[in-house]
């Protein structure tokens, strides 16, 4: 494997080409190129994130984890954009869940929801992870709150206040 240092322009070109391959459905080829690029740029958060994503697309979740973790450790100007950070947190949390690492999934996704409280996808994946840990009550609460807040269904909107109320206490009876 080539370990020659890359200029930023070379890195950008190789990364764009690998992402284009993934988007064209050539996932294996994209993954191979990203693994090589990650070896040449081990501290590059964006390369690590794209490499994790390439593994996830292929169902190689266990291999994706260290790339997600490396991507999320970078800070400042070398860190991920806000959009990519959200994606990496969701990807890592979801990957932990798929691997049966439910506690780590909940911790990752709970932290992500605290960082990005308006992100419905993060709240949805957190609800799934909570369900997997047996916390069905909190899982349903999160999903009901999200449904009430985001649904365009007229019948759901009509009962929004009731849904929000009961989400707080699913066991409430008369």
C-alpha cells in the first residue's frame, strides 16, 4: 500500500472519486480506495467518515466502527462539518445497535440528541436502541413526541396535544 504523503488537492481528488464510485453503486471499489486513502491520511476526519460509511453500505459494520470513532475524535478545523458529524454519530450509534452493542448505541445516540436536539433521525434511532435495551417506555415516548411534532397527517395534528400529553405518561388512566 502506498504511504506517500498527499497534497490537499490530491486528497480531495481521491476522496471525490471514491465517493462517486459509492454513489454509482460500486461500493467494493469505493471501499478499497477509501481504505487506502485512510491509511495515507489517518488523521483526516472526513476520510475516516467516508471510509466508515463505505463499510456500512457493504454490511461490514464491525469494520466501520474504528473509522467512525476516528472521524468523531477530530476537532477544530480538522474535524467534521456539522452535517457530517450528525451523520457519523447516527452511523456509529446505528452500527453499535446492529452489532448488538445496545448500551454503546444508546450512549452515542443520547449524546448526539443532546448535541442536535432537533434532529428527528437521531431521536428515531435512539428510540430503536432504547427498545433494544428493554426501555420500551422511553422508546415509545420519544417516538410519540416525534410523531406529534413532525407529522403532516391531519388526524395526528388534530390530536397532537393529546399525543404529547400521553407521551409523558403512557400509563395514565382515569
